[in-house]
C-alpha cells in the first residue's frame, strides 16, 4: 500500500487492537510518572483546546511512554529507525528528505509531514479523508508493507518482546496503563505515541507574540508588510492556510463540523490532461473522481522555514521557489515524463490564480513566513529524545 493507502485494512486492525489484553536506555533517567490524573493542557494564547479521543484519554504517564517509544529505534523491525527518524525536532518534526525512507531503505512516494500542531488536524496524512485520529494514523507506519516503514507486519510479537523485557518500559507501561495485566500490545503502543504527538503544540513564534501577546515589536516591519500581503485578496494565501494553525483543515473541541479540505494547487498537469504522477494522485486515490486528481491537504505553515523541501512529494526545494510557484499560478515542467503546465490544470483550485510581486514584496512575504518559526517549540525539553540518540539543535544548547 502507498503511504496514504490501505486505510480500510489498517483501520480494521485498529478496531481489533483496541482493548487487546533505537536507542537503549541510558543511566540517570528520571523515574517514569505514575498515576492516571487527566492531562492538563498548556495552550498558547489564542489556541482552542484539542479534541481528546474517547478511547485514548490523555495522561501525563501515557505522554511520557509515548515520548520514549517515539525516539526508540527498537520500534522498527531491524532496530535502525524510530518515529523520530522521519520527524526530527530540529526540522519541526520533518526529516529534510525529498521523500521519506523506511527502515529497510525503501523510498516512499510522499514527503514526511511536520508534526507541528498535528493534534489539530481534521485529517491525517497528505490525502487520506478517512484517517481522523492520530492513533489510527499511527498504525500505517507500524504495519504498512507497500511501502514498508517500521515493519511490524509479521514481526509484532518480536518487537513487543523488546519492550516487555526492558525494566524501564515495564515501569512506563504500568504507569500509563495501570491495572492491565499485559499492556504490551500494538494498540497501547500506538495510543501512547499519539498522546505524545498531541502535545507537540507550537504557538510562540514572533507572529504569535505580536498577534496574541501584545508585543508588536516581535515582528519586523518587513514581516508585518508580508502579513498584509498574505491575508490580502490579491495573494490569497489565507484561503488555504488560514486560522490559528495556518491550515483550513482543522478540528478541535467545541467545533461543530471539522473542515476537511483538499486542494489541487497546479503542481502538475502531465500531458495537459490534469494527471499527476503515479502514487501521488492525492484524493483521487480514494474516490477515483476525476475532479479529485491532485487534491492534497494544505499543511500548517507554522515553522515552515524549517521544513524544506516542500509539497507532498518534496519536489520544490526552497520557500522562495514555493512563492514563485504560486505567483505563476501553477508550475511549468518543460520536459521529461511529467511535462505540462500546472497553471492550466483543469482540476486546479479556483483559488490558485496568477499574481505579481515586486522584489520587495517577495522579501516581505518571506519575512512573514519566517516569523512563524517558533524556537521555544523546537527547543522544548518536553519533546526531547530521552535517550540522546537524536541531538538537540545547536541553537537550543
């Protein structure tokens, strides 16, 4: 199955698992938290409370177990790859590659998405309309085979045994799932990782400080001019990247109907037919509707400065090139197997229109996008690797 494919099988697996039943630990690690008190959210100004899955309530102990599992290479079949391998804190929980690479070296068709504010996503992955919870999504990298990511399929017992035999994990699982005779199963693993991912909330960028915290000087004059451009009808970035999370596809507590938006931004138009490359056709892979060809979920723009390369297939290298793509109203590929003018894609969103920018305006827009970088989030010790296998960014030390 592709990165966003095979959802029906894996969601069925999720239902079956519910209710069932890499780094080595270093010295000097603090004792795992105990107790099942409800999780106390610490939210940035202007942010709504996230949804909590009824079958996966948040607790501090579960978050801490998930943090350990997230950074542990023993999560992969050959003990070479952790969740963090594709989601590095220094890159706002992306990996810097064009597309992701699995534990066995298999190259994937999709770019690893940022986990910034992932708890607020109405849908998970680039183009999957069905995956709406983090713990359902987590089964794909664990059990998916085409492409293989962590390689749990046919190796579940073997992988779980590594954690069952580790005294540290014995304590962590007992604290996260008290009263369970044997919490060492895939359902409990994926729900703990989902709990950790849920607290990866970024909301203290210069933009946030200026907008929600009353510190206007946190943004430069150039960034403020870029903000006006971003929210203007001339440039229209905000139509797909609006709201507190700079993504229209959001869900949170108190919302009546979650927005689950997908857009074709004119990245391809193979042969002038509107086609996209095989394995990267977006929502069409689930609906088979021609109008859904090339439609993908717009990701958050928070920390976008750190998450290059861009687009669902990592095919645009820099943020400057991303702006050029939208200025043109679609990408022109002059030759090769993907040749075509994306600006003329018949399925392109009506929101993607050609516009012009002066050199200064482009610089201002770049300055605004850079103002969405939140270094307190990147350096937050709550999100750090407990094993020390994934070093903190130099700026954080």
